[in-house]
C-alpha cells in the first residue's frame, strides 16, 4: 500500500478523534464563553442576580473536562453571589473548589482571583455576623480567616503584581484587621458596607414574635 493511500485511510480517523475530543471541548467552550460574556455585561451593570444565572448556565454548557474554564465560571458565580447577599454560600463554594481542583494546576491569575473572591466572601460573612450581634465565638474565626487570606494575597502580590494591585490588597487587609478590633459600639455606629447589609438581611434568622408583644 502506498503512503498516500495509507494517509487517506488514517485521515478520517484523525477527524473522528478531533471531533470527539478537542473539537467537542471547543464547541462546549464557545457556548460557555458566550454565556459568560453576557454574564460579565450584566455584572458590570450591577445586575448580579442575572449575572449569576448566566454564569450557572455557562457552567452547565462547559465541557466536564475543561477544568480551568469550569473553575473560572465557579469563581464568577461566587463573585456575583456575594453581591446578592450570599457571601456564606460563596465562601463555601470556593473552599470546595480549592479541594476539587488542584489550584497548582490553574493559571496564576485565576488562582489569585479565586483567593481574592474567597477572602472577600469570608470578610463579608464575618461582617454580617458582627452586625447580627453574634457572639465573638461565631464571628472571630471568620474575621481571622479573612485576615489570613488577605495576608497571603498581599504577600503574593508583592512578588508578582503592580503597586496598584498591592495597594488594593493592603486596603483589604487593613479593613479585615479593623473588623477584628472594632468594639461593638463602634461597628454599630458606622455606615455599613452595602454588601454586608444585604448579606445580613439575607442570612439573619426570622425574628420570632413574642405573643405578649403582639398587638391585639
């Protein structure tokens, strides 16, 4: 058999392999990227609930084996959820994500995004617990966890990032440190960050009405 004839026999096999492996993943990625772009536009317009819906649809469209894309979309979902008051769920999602994927195999930029969004989610969870007047045993671990995450982010930024990124990390670390040291009277009298307030409203337990307080 001539080499040219052998090539014509092998070529369809190559096409099949591409179709069911790389080609299939690319088609999934194209659909997911389109939804992700729409989600990003919604997020930029502060339409966070719509953004979260679009990011979740993109995650469903992504190929099961496209780990970097799926990780990026889960980070985006968590980022949108923080703004809708679901910081505790976002924190849990990203903690699971770090266990699900090897963060060492993710691009550094994506790894930094994951850690930044997780630190932000933990911070606002701790802030909401403080506004809820929870005992220190409840909010202290979250506040110190947020501070520890921001310390790691600042250290990494000092090695790899611009002074602007470093300054953002430094401000976040300072905010997390202040949250730990605020007295109850101080935090009660301060203007509350909108995300902390909406997190409180979404996660505060429903108030039980004492029958003696009910108006006849």
